[in-house]
C-alpha cells in the first residue's frame, strides 16, 4: 500500500467544511477549513467550487495534486440517490481515483467508534440517525423534515416553544413560563412583541435558533410545558436509536450509541437523563456516549477503512485529532 496511498477526507456541513489529506499509514499531511456546503441553495457546481478552495490549500500543503480515495461526508446528501449524484460530480473534479460519498452523520458515527459498528443520533439544526456494521450493512432515515416523519432538531424545538408560548399568552393554551422567557431573551416584554418582531424581521430569521437554549433553561427551572417538549425529544432520540439497532440486528449485542450535534452535546441534564433512561429500558446493551471527536476524523477513518488500513494507521489518525 505504501505512503503513496492517500485519502482526501471531507466533512462538509451547512456552515463549515473541514478537509484533510491522510496517508494510508494514518499520517495527516495537511488540513484546511472552508465555508459551508449548501447545494440545495447554490446548486451542485457552485457548492463544489466552494469545496475546491480548502481542498486546493490542503493539496498544496501536502504536496499532492490528487489522492487514491476521496471520502466525503456531506450535509444535504440525505438520500442514496443524492449520494450517488454527488459522488459522480466529485469524480468529475479529478481529486481522487475513487470517491465515496456519505451523509455527514456517518462521519460523526465513525469518529466515535474503533470499528465501523454502532449507531449515531445527531441533533443540531435538524435531527438524523444512522447505523453501520463492519459487513457494510447500514441503517438510515431520509431525515428531510416532517414529510419523512422527523421531529426534533434545534430549529423545530424553537418553533415548538414559540407555538406553546404564543397560545399561553393569548389564552388558547395553558400557562407556561416560555411566554416570558422567549421574548425576554430578545429584551421584549410580551410574546405579541416577539411575534411582531419575527414577522417583520426586526429579529432576523436566523436568530430563532437562539431560543432553543432558552427552552432548555426554562425546562431546567421546572416549567411543565418546556419539560414536555424536552421529554418528547428524548423519546425521539431513543426511538431513532432503537429502530436503527433493531434493523442492524444489534439490539441484543453490546453496541455503541453515539450522541452528536450541538443539542445533544450541550450537557442538558434533563435531556441526557431522559435519553439514557429510555435506552436503558428499550436497549439495555446500548453503550451511550457523547461524541466529542471532530467529524473529519470520521471521514478519514472511513477512507482508511476503504484502503484496508490496519489498526495502527487508524489509531495514528485518531491521535492527530484527539491530541
């Protein structure tokens, strides 16, 4: 295999992209960071042009012009057909002799396990779950919103909190402290003032995600409505993990269940305890862990899996990001 075998690892999210050039021996030759990867917004060619900038810098620093294999874990590659389309587009760029594209949730899963075996649930702006076994079997969900049965994710949690708070203030719903804490976050006196500010964009749409931590803080203070929303998210995470374990015939085996994304790694005690209690009851052999490793490590390890690199190479690469 030799040092001439190299992997281009790509972890491309909506807000940022990390890339690395890694040898088959696990040596990290170069890394680079770029902007977000958003083909639904800008189109595939423009999204790949954005990838080209950090990849070009990494290639220059590594002293290479192409690699043996491109392991790309990409946001917005939600369906297998989209993975195939993006792989074809990446192949046309000539960055590597072979290309494999996966949804970016697979990067978080692989970053957190010693072998490609386990389940990951990720909750950040959205929510998703994937699972894999060393024999290549996978479990996944479309994860494209309510039309694919999804519930949860930071944006959705903020909207749920707003819904309950608005109804509490005007009398359509029961009381909740959310009707005070949500507008208070923006220095506003009432939910009506917040509704007006959001509708007229005096408070920008992209700031709604700020309300998700407010929801968790209100739940931690004991508000029953906020606690109900948090409990529903814990239920959703447990359902996703249990279904993925069942599909992969791993429910009866000691198996890592990894939690990733900004919501699940924030240390919300009520949510964390709810998830662990539910999984203890439904999947008692699940080894629940929070993933702290960089997702680009997962993309690199998936590439090294493809090159049949040994355990020493895997650990060498892991050591670079976990030092």
